[in-house]
C-alpha cells in the first residue's frame, strides 16, 4: 500500500512539474508494481499510459517496456497469443538497443505467458536464458522469481521432484537473502501449493 501511494505521488508530481520523462519512469515503475501484485487490469491501464506518452515523446526505451507490460497483461487475461507476440516484439526491440539490464525480468514475463499458453517447454527455455543473463550480468533483482517460476514449470512438466524442490528452495532462500518479504512469501505459498 505504501508503494502504491508513493507511485501515485510520483506520477502526480511528474505531471505537476510537466516532466514527461519523469512521468514515463513513474508509470513504468507503477506498471512493475502492478505486475508484482499480479493485477493485469492495472498493468494494462498503466502500459497504455506508458505507450501513449512514449509514442508522443519518442521515448523508445519506455515504449518497449509498455509493450512488454501490455503483453503480460493480455496473457494473464487469457489472450496469450497476442500477449506473447507483444512481449517478444518488446524483447526484440530492447535487445536491439544492446541493453541487458532488466532483460531477465522481461524473459520471466515471456516465460509466464508461454506457460499460460501451454508451451511449458519453451517457458523453461526462457527461464534458462533469463537465469544465464542474470548470472553473467550480476543482476539479482529477478533471481528469486525466476527460480519460483522454474519450479512451477518443472512441476507442470512432470520433472523430478528433486529439481522442483531445489527451484522452490532457491527462490525462498534468495528472496529472504535479498530481504524481499513479498517474494519470499510468494515463493513459500507456491511451494506449499505444490506440496
């Protein structure tokens, strides 16, 4: 709730001082918060705002993220075909810039969308790629969630229980090490649901 209030304040302040780039950044992080809360309707609304603003002001970086968020929201709402296409287009355009920061997050969103489309083997490949990029770059932000998703996908795929357990345990451990209570609780709840 405090994050939600802070994001609303950031958006209002950027509008008040007419800082369009600051507004794009605030909308991006508000969409990320909506994704973390698993709220596709909120993510869709914020993605539309990011896309409209970024198109008008030629913010290529934020336009890409608007597409990725919109793709996740559409997939989570049942339109996996369009959602996967939007995410893949966004990732392709993001890679074209040479950027790798946050790419594991985008690949995690792609993996979720693939899993929702019953393409779990492809989802596992996307997770594998995301984890490799995170390991090379040292980016730890998405690591706990990537392990949690890997556990979900392995369970759906009927993998060995030791692999599934190891993924969930890694997700929980990493989240607690990073002091991310929300990610730790999400991983613990998913693990309990699996068991």
